[in-house]
């Protein structure tokens, strides 16, 4: 998702389907299959819910291989969606596919997004987004089919940055892989620039502060959209890339507006997901990125700052959004081998005693 505050991206959002902006999400999730990808006949799917440490109810999709040996405990993965996305999109595709490959997987809607709770909806909260991963680990650890010592995280785009931050402080996460990873905090502060422009950041924070006063005085919540509603002759290649996923049948979903309340951008600018990557070691980290991705700077920076064991895996011919859903480009074998190696079966996990 695009981040940063620009005149074109800020305004009162158009009327999307429920939930209404500023209201709690419905906590009676849909029972119908409403993913943008087809349902696999090799995987069992179940809609589940649980609470995070902040008391927010999270709604998630649990995927389990149909041929699962229920006499044993198995590895599991928490799969995080892009910033502004929902579990019915790319994270669900990854979760279902990794379940086809033998893992129990959980794709959750982040707090304040999708079918999960949190009020008002579409609020950017780095603390909550990081906490959601640990809450998902909590939930998986209570399932009788799962070995709680073999839980990993797979995060796409912004979910990769928040997943890394969770792994920094939660050693229960035994391995983490990111795909097209985006550091939303850095993106909010300086976009893709190598260095921070403090003057520009201060100007942005002044605009946010002015909007807070406006909303205190009764103005509607201003939203910053991560994807343009329409394309123009001046639309950038990156805008067109996101538009093609989020605004066309390829990837659009009624609960994914890619918008967050403008005032949350100030808190997000304080989010630094790379500062303590060395805390993850000796647990392994895998960074996957396309060689054509505009966002590759984030994976490259994170790889440089992370301690061993670490790996940077580059997908030839792939852009950022290509790795959301182009299954012929997504390195499934690499993901499977990484988590199989680093979430190994032990003697203690061989029996459900």
C-alpha cells in the first residue's frame, strides 16, 4: 500500500460497503466464502475469532490440510496482510496455499480493519498491529493440533514490517519470512527517500495537527487513501500498480478500502520496525522481494540490519504487487523449505501426549 500524506490522497472517503467509517466492525463475520481466490478442495477452512492484549476482537481464517495427521502436533504460520488490506486477499491466498503444503495457517484481519474489531474503524495503530501477531500466536498455541514451539510468521507488504516488529519482542515466533515487505513507519516519514527530510515531516505533522483541531470542532474524519480511486494521465507507475490490484476485480474487496484515518499518520511516523532486528537472532529471517519492486529498499535495509541467520531472496521479473497474487512468480517452494527447515519436528512434538 502507498503511504504518505499528499493533497491527492486526503479527503473524506467515498461511501464503501459496511462497516461505516467511524463505527465498530460487525463482529458476526460472514459465513460465506468471499475470498478473491478460489477455495481449495485440499484444505479445511474455518472462521475463528480471538482477542488481543488490548481487548480488541480479531477475526481470522484458519486453514488446515485435509490430510492432517491428528495424532501428531504440527507447525503453524500466522499470515499478515498488507497495510489496508484484508484476509480475503493476498494473505488468505498465502495461508491457503501454505496449508496445501502441510502447514496450519491463520490469516487475520488487523485491528480496526476488515471483520476485526476496534473503534473507530480504519485507525492506524502500530502497537495494535504488532500485538495482533502475538495474539494470533496465543490463539494457535491453544489448538490441540499445533506444536506451540513451531509457530512462524509470514507477512506481506506492511504485514511484513509489523510481523518483524512482533518477532523482535516475541521469541515464541520461531521463524519469520516477509514478502514485498514495507516499513510503514519509514514510508510515512520519508517515503522511499534514503534520508529523512525533517522539514517535510514537520509540515506533514502540522497538517495532521490542524486536522485534529478540525475534528475536535466537528469536522468529519479525514482519510488518507493508499490507492487512488481513479487513474489520470499523471498517475505514477506505482499508483497504477496498486490500482490494478485494489481497484479492479483482480484484488478488490468491499472491506479493503486501503484507507486509514489521516490523524493516525502521526503515530505511525514513530514506528521504527528495523531498529531492533538483531533481537530476532538466532531465529531465522527470510526476506523475499521482486527485482523490479519499487519497495525493494525496505527489504534491502532490513536484511542489512538483521543478524544471522538471514537470507535475501530475489524473484526475477517481479514487482511489488506481483507477489501479492501471481502464483507463478511467488516462490512457494522457497517458503515451504524455509519453514520446514526452521520449524522442525522434534521428539516432543511427535505425539499428542
